[in-house]
C-alpha cells in the first residue's frame, strides 16, 4: 500500500512440542478488509510449518469478534482454554488452535 507498513505479525514458541504460537497480529485500520490480515496469518502458518510444527496456537480477546472471525477463516477453533488478558483484569481471552 504505497510503501507504508499496514500490518505486522509475529510467531514464536508455544511451549508445546511441535506447536508454534501466533503471538501478535495488527492491521492498520485503513487496510482492514483488504486481505492484509489473511496474508499475515498465511505467512506465520507457512513459517510454523516449515519449522516442523503441526499446530499453531493463539489467544484472542473475548471482545475481538472481528479477529476471531478472521482466525476461523483460516481453520482456527477455540480449544476451551480461557485466561485473563492480564493478571487481575476482568477481560478474558480464548485460546485458538489450527492443525498445519
């Protein structure tokens, strides 16, 4: 998009054997709905698979339905694990996982 950074994503270790973690994903509001998030997720999935993982995990905040729908399009499903966004905070986040 005209040489501007319109999104970023990162992946890393998950703490589980043969599973990586999508640790962050952000898309500039002006670029949302244009495939940027899809491309970033696909890139992290490809990286995780090339690194020998067969699963990708992430955490999504309970109020972020838009992001959850994006992840679901890529096959992610809730695992049932729930945790506070930060210790002592009332907001929750849900773990999601996909086989890669």
